[in-house]
C-alpha cells in the first residue's frame, strides 16, 4: 500500500492513518525544517497526481483489516491540496467510514476558492503559518515564486469564515529565523485575523538535509506568552522505534529512502522512528556525494 502509511501516533491526532496523495516530493514550499527532504517539484499546479480510485481502494482494504484509527489524515510527500481530487476523496471517505478526516496543509493554496471548497467536508484542517513578513516567509518556507505571505494570510482568514469545522493553526519556530519579537508580534496579529480554533506552537527537529536549530524550552514558553494565553506548545509524540532499524544500520549507513525500501515502510514513518534514535544519541549522520546517510554511533 504505497499511498497509505501508519497508523502513526500523533500528539495532535492520536492514531493517525496517513494518506499520501502527491509524488515525492511535490510541494509549494521547500521549508528549511522539512523532515522529508528537499522539494524536487516546487509547483502551484493542481493535478490528479495519484489516481483517486487507487488511494481509496488501498484505504478500503486497510479499513477492512483495522479500524482502530482516530483520524484519516491527508499528509505525506508534499502539499496535499495540490491534488485536484482531494475534495472528492474527502467526500468519498466520509461516505465510507465514520473515522474523522484531517488535512495537514501549509495553507498556501487556500487563497484559491476551489481549494477552500475542496476542504469544506474535512473534520479538521491543520494549516501551518511560520511567517508574517515576506522576508521571513522566503527564508523559512522558500516558497514558489508566485506566492506571497499577505495573500496566504488572507486565504486562511477567508477559509475560516466559510469552514465550520475545526481549524488548528500550527506555527513552527526555527531558532534565529522567526523567533524574534517583531515577527512574533506580526504572527500574533495574523493569528487574530485568522481566528483559528487552536493555536499550536512547535519547534523544529533536525531535518535530513538542513542545519536548523530548535528554539529551547524557555524560548518557546516566552513565545507562547506573546500569543496571550490562547496558544499551546506541542511536541511530536515519541513512537516505539522499529526493532529492525538499528540492526539494519549496524551493517552499513543508509539513506532514509534505503531504510524505507528495506523495511517496506513509508519514508514518513522512517523519519519518525529515526527521531527517537537521534534523540537517544544512537545514530550519527554523514554526508557523502550530497546524500545524507544514517549510521550507528560507535
Ligand atoms: S510545506 Fe510541509 S512538505 Fe512542504 S516543504 Fe514545508 S514542511 Fe515540507
């Protein structure tokens, strides 16, 4: 099942079954903190990237085997609203199961009416917004050239007005990039305009291809105060590390793609497992010929 992964435990969504509806890696952004790697197809073109019926039949097969899932979540190898069939897929899933549907999005296409309309049937939409000024937007999100942050904030605000279900806005803070007071104040103003149901503040973990640093705990508490008590700090939930990853890496260093192929699990799941090993100081990263390899710390 190449378009379905998990269920993976998520702090925000419990046991979340991921639906991956764009090819790796197709996105409107190329964020410095992206854990799944650099964007190779930066685009704003909506297309039928992966056949809807294939995704839905894989989902149906999965649900026939397992129903212990809190959310079916559109996420994966890029920006899911780039898929022109996401609205139909959400509606079809709603008629297939009572499990709520969530959409993780960078929010960049909500300025388009067709995208806003497509997401109306979702139970939860979780957009991210990491900048309120154009310069920080370009530094952190490295967007497609046609995108501007003011239009994106307007799109989120308009979507909020028409979307009757839950809207949870996530802001990812990167040390030295968007954690200074002017940007935090501008973000706080943007959040007031958008008026989401929840404001969730997060900070980065070291991604596979960039050297970015998280904001420390005191810094996150300070930032949270600037949002006037309406925000919450979230952190990704730890997951049990896959038992075969360490033995695999003991044989030789591997890339995320190679681990994914060897174990037959989606690269997003590999990223989550590796996070636990990195935090435990059990693995090291080396770069060779432009590729990042994970190996066991000797
Ligand atoms: S929007 Fe999401 S998938 Fe796209 S580059 Fe940023 S973090 Fe990665």
